[in-house]
C-alpha cells in the first residue's frame, strides 16, 4: 500500500512520519514499511515480491533499471528488479503476471508464441548489455516463497548482511558456491 500511495502521490514519507509522531503507540512496523517503500514499484505483485525478498534476508534490489540494446540503441528495456554484485555480476529478476501472456491489452493482440519469442529477444538484448543472470517469477512462487528463494539462491543473489570478505554464499547443503 505504501508503494502505491507514494506512486500515486497520495501521501509522502514525511506525512506518514508526522502521523506517527502524533500517535501514542509503537510505529515500528510502519517505520520498517516506510524504510522500504518505493514508488517505482509498478504494481502490488512487484511490491509483494520485493517484500518476500527482503523478509527472506536477500539484499534489497534496485527497481525499474533501464538497459539499452547494444545492437539497436533505440531499443530500451526496463527490468523490474536488479542487483549489481561485488564480483561484477548483474542479476535481473522479472516479475510476470499471468496477464502478460493472455490479456490482449498487454500482448498487443499477439498470440502466446509471439509474446514468448519477444521475451526471448528481450532476454538476449539484456545479456548483450551485460546481464549475467535473468530470473523469472510470479505471484504463486512469491507466495509459496520456497520456489522464489531457490531461484535467488541458485542465481547467487547476495544476502543483506553478508560481508563478502569474510562470508561466502553456500548452497542448501552448506557447500560454498
């Protein structure tokens, strides 16, 4: 709700802080939400997915990063989530709603085959632009958590509190990645 309210200019962070200052109750959970609120989140699914990522201890991703196709400089591709890692990797997470494949307003009237082909072309352009890993997820995977967590671990998305100098990511068996 905070992402949406800020995106639609219904409230500012300062207004929320002012309300909390006037209350005689613990606003800790509101402060945490406010800390992570981001108007760049385009829909509730993206906000929910980002909340799961944060709650599970992964580094907070940047939102709505734009890449230019190196083969076609007029082509721009915006990704939902991105991490730039200390070792130079660029990890992208795309949150896909079901409507992306079958809602005519989102497919421009194209069939599923054409939409999937365009998605592959887009991923090729992202790789040409330096993206090293592309993860795709949806509401169901985020709600179940385990499928999304597995994908983030497999892509070696950094954890929020990890010190790369002294700590190393491990797989589920405890082996260093």
